[in-house]
C-alpha cells in the first residue's frame, strides 16, 4: 500500500488526534479510493527487476508481485488489480513467461488480491492462507485511519482454490517454495513465500519499506503479531537472503533485522505509555516513533493501529 502511506502523510493535518481506537471514517468504494489517492490504472506502468535466474519482481500500483518462471510454468505472488492484468501479463511475457499457472496471495487486501477477479475465471490456480480465503468471501471494512475502505466480497471464482494452515510447499521451476504462516500479523491470514534454492523471500505487507507498516487491527492484525511473524522468518532465513517487501524496494536480511528492532522499540514505548494510562492523543504527543520518522514518514496510521492492537487486543 505504498500510495496509501503517501496519502496518509498528506492527509495527516486533517486528522483529529482524538480519533479513537474504535472510530473510523465513512468507508469509500474502490472507485472513491482511487479518486482520493489519484490512482490512474490507464497511466500506471509495470516496472520489473530481475533477482535471480527465473525470479523477478514486478512493481505497479499495488503490492509488489513476485514472479517465478521456468520449465514448469509461471508462479506469481500477489496480483494487484484486474485493470492492470494486461500490463502484468506483458511484463511476464517480456521475462520469457507464458500464462500464469499459480497465483499466491500473501493476504486478502485489495491491492494484493484484486487481480484474482481476472485470474480466477481463467482457471488459474489461486492459493492463500485459509483465513484469507474466508475474508475474501465477505465484506470487510479496512480502517486506514485517515480514510477507510469497504472491501466487498469476491465472487466464488476469485476465491483461492488451494489453502493451507501453517505451511505448505511447491516444487516448481527447480525451486522448493515454502509458504509459511505464523499467526495473525498484518492481517489474520498472512503468507510468507520463500524460494529456498534462490534464497529469496516475499513477505507481503508483513514487511514494508515504503513507509511505516499498516496493521489491520480491525481484521485480526496486531503489532505483537507483526513482531512474532518477523522473528519467525528471521530464524528460517540467513544473512544472504534477498527480501521482497509488500511495498518498496528489494532489501536484505539486515534490513529486516532493523525493521524488527524498530517494531520492538516502538512496542516498548507504546506499552509504557499505555501503562501510564495515556490516551491516543497523548501517545501522538509523546511521538514514540520520533527517531524513525525521517526514514518512514508520517506515523499517523501506524501509531493509531499499533496502539489499538495493544490497547484492545482481539487475539
């Protein structure tokens, strides 16, 4: 949600610090959200970056798309929007791939999974954590603090065909591909995808380096869950692992280590403020992210959702 984080920063002066942990703005439709954020699907470009033989990343308007191409076909991670699918398919063709065979969604949020609406009816195998599939079956309010969006239920053709609980594996294109879930974190149904042979991992919005992370506290996400998920991943990768974030530039192991330290330190500060009985407004005034703001930008959404998840845990 790179563009969402940019908009949060621009809208920050309009947000009342009294916005409570349980209040949210009136929801927008997807068209309304696009208009508010200045999204233009017609003008959007898909940029590609090769990481290893057969492994690439596509950057567009939504979440970063991981791509594996080889003798067994095309395996992608996240699929952005149906309006962008012709451009995404052209980028895959430019990489030497054909039709998509498998599409894993790291979580159910629209900017990562809306492309299911185009791929599902074509008979492409859709894959996700079981909780993400359940979320796609109903209407869900996503509270971004400065704005909110009501993501409507997907038709059955866009629901994942294959789901898992804790882990599963693919053996494709000369790769052992692990799918991991370590409990609710960014949402209630997050998936990390690790290409063992190329030592590349796609973390979806568990890891974002285009701004502070968004924690969907209204739909099972929590700061504690984000910390746990990142900690579990770091135990399974190594210092040479290439890390693909949900948004932002391709990174590495030490970047993820630093990101986790930031989450842990902010949690420590928030818990101290909560123990003192601090309100959300007082938390903002204390600015528990001050030493990270120059790197990550506006903290409005992050602080609100992190505080909410700690103050009103749902798990």
